[in-house]
């Protein structure tokens, strides 16, 4: 009986893996089509300072299928990373962001806005990554100072020296760096000290209950303390309420992003909402 049960378990296990594999290859196939059919779009989420003034945006990828359905990056980014499609997608994101920056550079109302883009570890770890960014900045005419690259700990920890070199090469033309999802990875403080990044992004998972969970509050306060000591800027992500914003503000965090201010928006909506009189 036990043996039969064991066999069933193995079969069940096989079937689950089979399903996962076919789901992945299904998404991968769809993603290749999405690229060729131009179904990828960038949404832009405002980032604001302590006065509530928008100083920039984070570009967030969306896959809008022909039937209008929006696919979340949480579903397709991991597949894009494993298949290597992320390099092509990431380049497209960079090019789009540069084009948007150039367009914003034309108007006094928008010329100070920055765009933060997410860079996967697999992209950043390529030896020609910095050269690729430099090339796109030059080609497009976008100012390096307006571009911010969001890296995760997994992108920088594998080879801290190589990461440092790439960061410095891009910082030389003004590009800024942010450590995304801070606090969720290994968060080695030794590497944080070594990395020439400008900003730390406090992960939304700590912000969520910051006002009613003393553990989360302690973590957020500790991160803000480290940022202060190391002269790093902090930005909180996932700010959904005024109470969260006020707590963060009182503890020294002066930059925010979250649904309380705005959800990510298509460019037309962003412009209509925040710059209704531009053009
Ligand atoms: P992330 O970089 O940490 O982006 C923040 C995520 O939090 C976004 O999810 C955003 O829509 C969401 N968010 C912002 N404010 C709030 C809030 O107040 N409440 C809640 N509940 N959520 C909020 P999104 O757009 O689904 O993106 C998920 C992740 O996918 C991103 O996390 C990033 O890791 C990845 N991603 C998105 N675009 C790209 C891209 O162009 N390239 C790469 N490599 N990864 C990307
Ligand atoms: Mg991000
Ligand atoms: Mg984040
Ligand atoms: Mg996050």
C-alpha cells in the first residue's frame, strides 16, 4: 500500500513539473510574440518628495495582449530572465525610457523629471552592460543625470568588484543607482558600504504594516538609520496611506512611491493627470 502511494506521489510530482514546464514554455512562446507584435508597454509611477512634488517616475513593464488583457511582470519577468529574453526586453525598456526623457527634456515643466528603470541581474551581469547604456544615452540624447537604474542585491552580490566598476563607469555620465527591494535579500551591510549607489528603496513588504507592526517599524527605522549614516537617499515603495507617509516622513524618509500618490499609469494618463497644460 505504501509502495502504491509512493508511486502515486512520484506520478503526481512528475505531472506538476510537467505542468510547470509547459506553462513556462507557453509564456515564453507568448513573450516572443509579444515582442514582435509590440505588445509590451511601459507604465509610469510617480515618485514624490516630502512636499508631494513629483520629481520622477519608475517605469514598469506591462504586457498588453491583443484582447486588452494586461499581464503582470511578476508572471513574465521570471520567464524572460530564465530564457534570456530579458536582455532584448531590457534593451527595449532602456530605449523607451531614453525616448521619454528626450521628450521631457523639451519642456521646462518636465525637463527635471527622472526615470528609474528596473535592471535584472542577468542583464546587469553581462560584461557589456555599461557600454550598452552609454551607447543608448548617446544615441538618444537623453541626459545621464535623468536616468536611474534600479538594481537588486542579486545583481550586485555575485561579483561586487565588477558591479562597482560598471556603476562607476555609468556614474561618470551622471546615471544614478538605486537598490531595489532593500531588506528582502541578504542585505549585507558590508557590501552596501562598498557600493557607490545613490539610493535605497525600502521594500513595500516593510512599508505595508509599518504603522501597526513594531517589527516592521523597527526594520524601517534601521534602514533609514543606515541610509543616514552612509549618506544614501531613501525612498519608500508601496506607500498606500497618509499614515504610512507620515510615519516615514517623521523617521527621516523624504521620498515616496505608492498608490497613495498614484498607481502606475500609461504615459498619456500620466501627462494628463500631472501636466495637463503641457504641449
Ligand atoms: P518593483 O521594481 O519592486 O516595482 C514595484 C512594484 O510595486 C510594482 O509592481 C508596482 O506596481 C507595485 N506598487 C507600487 N506602489 C504600490 C502600492 O502602493 N501598493 C501595492 N500593493 N503595490 C504597489 P509591478 O508593476 O507589478 O512590477 C513587479 C516587479 O516586476 C517589479 O518590482 C520589478 O521587479 C519587475 N519589473 C517591472 N518592470 C520591469 C522591467 O522593465 N524590467 C525588469 N527587469 N523587471 C521589471
Ligand atoms: Mg523597481
Ligand atoms: Mg521595488
Ligand atoms: Mg518590490
